[in-house]
C-alpha cells in the first residue's frame, strides 16, 4: 500500500505542476496577446511604410508625416533651359483622406481567446496602399500662369531704308511656344507614377516657330523694279498740297508677298483733319471744288510704276474724262469708296514703295527683287478705238451782266474709247502683246456764260462750240474763277477734230529702271515695321 500511495502522490504532484505550468503559460500567452492587441502586428505596411509594432496613434502619426512628405515633394519643370519649381501639393496632388491606419490596426486581431492563442499569423502580414487624387485643372492653371512666361515670339526681319535705294534687313528670331496640353500630360504622368523619389523633374514640351519673314528673305529686296513720274507744276497751291499729302502717306510702305495695296486706305480719308484741302475736281462731268482734289494723279502715277514693276493689278478704273498728265488708258481714278486702285505683291519678297512730290514732279520707285532677264523689255501702247466729239456749247445767259460779256466757265472735253497694250520684247523683237485694259472717257461740251442785260428773251444755245483745246486732266480741271470778258463775243467756230493724245514716252523695264524724270531725293522713314495687321493691306 505504501508504494501505491507514493505513486499516487507523485502523480498528484506532477499533475499540479502541469496545471500550474499550463495556467502560467496561458497567463503569459494571454498577457502577450493582450500586449499585441495594443500595437500593429509585425509585417503590416501602409503606403510602403512598416508600421509593425506601432500603436494606432504612432502609426497614424507616421503615415500622416509620410503623406505630408509626398505632397510637399518638389517638382521641377524645365523649359528651354529655364526652371520653374513647384510641389505636388501646388499641382493639386493630395491624399484622398483614407490612411488605412484603423484598418491596419485590426489586421490579425482574433475575436476569441483561442484564436488569440492559436490564430494564424498569416493574417498579420498585410500591406495597404495610399490613394491620392490629382487636380488636372490645377496642373493646367500652373502651366499656363507660370510656364508660358518663357514663350518667345517669332520675330520677323524688318526692312530699313537707308538712302539712295540702299536697304538693311534686321535680324529675325525663332519663336518658342510651350505646348500646354502635352506638358500637362507629362507632369501628371511623372507625379502619379513616382511616389518614391525625393523630387521629380519634367521637361516641358516646347515647339519652335520660324519667323514668316527671315533676314535672308528680307535682304532680297534691293533692286528698283519699276518707277514712273508725272508733273504737277501748273497746279494750284491746294492741289499741290493734296498731291504731296497723299504721296507722303504712301512713301515707305512695305508690301509683303501676297498682300494687296489699297490706295484709298493708305492715303487715308480725304479730310482736312488728314491734311487735305479743297481743290478743283470732276463730279458728274462738271468742275467742282472738293476736299482732296488732285489725289488721282497720285494713284495714276503709282499705277504706271506698278505696270513697269509688273505687279498684279487687282482693281483699276479710268476717270470719267481724260486727264492731261498721262495718255489714255494709263490713268487710275479713285473716288469715294467705289473707285480704288489696288495691286498685289505677286513676288516672293517684300516690296518697298518710295514716293516723292517736290519741285513740281511726282515720282514713285518700287523696290524688290529683280528676276526678269536682262534681254526682256516691256512697253505700253495706248490705242484709241473711238473719238467722241463734245457737241454744242452749253450757253447760260445772265441778265445781270452786260450783253458784251462772254466767258468760258468750263472747257470742252473730247471723249474716247481706248485700250492699253503691254508689249514684250525679247532681244529687241516683239514676242507677245497683251491687252491690259479698255477705258471709256466721256465727252463734255464747253460751258459758256453770256451777258443779256435788259434783253427781253433768253439767248439760245450755240450749235457751234469752241474748238476743244485737248484733254483736260480729270482731277486738275481748270475752273474759270475769274472769267475773261470779251466786249464783242465772236461766233463759235465749228469744233476741229481733236488730235490723238500724245502717248507718253514708252517706259523700258531694265534691271534697275530709272524714273521718267529724276526726282529730288527725299529720305524715307528710317524704320518701317511689319504691316501684316494693317488695315491698309488686304489678303
């Protein structure tokens, strides 16, 4: 019995020890599990940051600091060698508010005591990614406001007239323009695709723009390709002023390839504010005073210079009656807004228009690039198709004047229908003949005022007008302000046939054609800018 009791006692003691050991183990494990309940399990990561062993508060602080570091990371935008710095935050990059800290803290936490002791540790190994949002509008606003300031506009070369037909072309400049949409896309891709580097660098998308007119092109304007001169030495002071004023507005004009020159627009409105004065001009076949009388001589002289330069005539109208300073069909009238002289620069280089109105001579020279062969010459030949006589005098009786009074108030004008031919010669032989225009000029009778003081009846119009003295210039009519009085009026003679107008000397296009009459040289504006946006030029 003694041996059995000893065995039972030993078993009891061993059992107690085991129970005590299990209890101690359970207590230890329970305490360890309880301790783990207050921290993140090992292996848990949030946004690449290991938060294992951290309390929930510690993990939240660590993750928030990590988010702040990300949104404050610098971003460098490189723009043609210039650098603009910003941050993720300024570009609208921010955390969406979900840090996953609370979710990560619960990872691996068992719900039962047994699970706390025997639960799988695989639940503890979990990684959480941080989510960010990016405001595309904020990126675009930043690019437009801070990056486009480095844009460089393309700069055209400018033509400067020196003197004596010499020119200088200024330097051109290549333009640089940041491409906003493409640059925004590059920045977004760089920011969203890189959350590990300490900074991000992006090369902006920049497009180069070449100047429309390079120095090389502008430098080609160096040759005088056409010129012409007319005289206004017998004009009144007011008409002289108008011719000089219109010429001044045209002088120095640069006409670029493809652009159209409008005389009406370039010489401005014919008003006193623009420097014009009242001078005789034609209106409905009669002589009247009008502001700007005489400017048609400017458009006509320019027309002939343009013909010699062989530029493209876009619009041209004849006068209502012939003019004295050029042959028929070689005039170009302007009136109101319905008659204009326009021409187009149909060459590959800019042209420069030089004008001078001094010493009674109006001259135009057109400079450009001479490309015509030296053995090619041109002439312009007017051809009269029909001559129209002016008809009977128009006589007006004035009872307030003595019967001995007789005065011509407006000379008669012979009418014509005519053509202008352009004749091309190669090596002195005619090779081609082109019709440039057909012009019709009205005939106008002579207007006469006679005295009829005390007469009982009105004098009848004479059927025999005075012989025409020849064509009068349209915008320089000789209105008789102080009519000549004859004591004994003579019967008007049957009008003699008007002689065919003398054709002006045929201009010959040369490498550097000279003006019909060498004018006194005046300096043109030293620096004429690009007139691309000018209202004076048309496409």
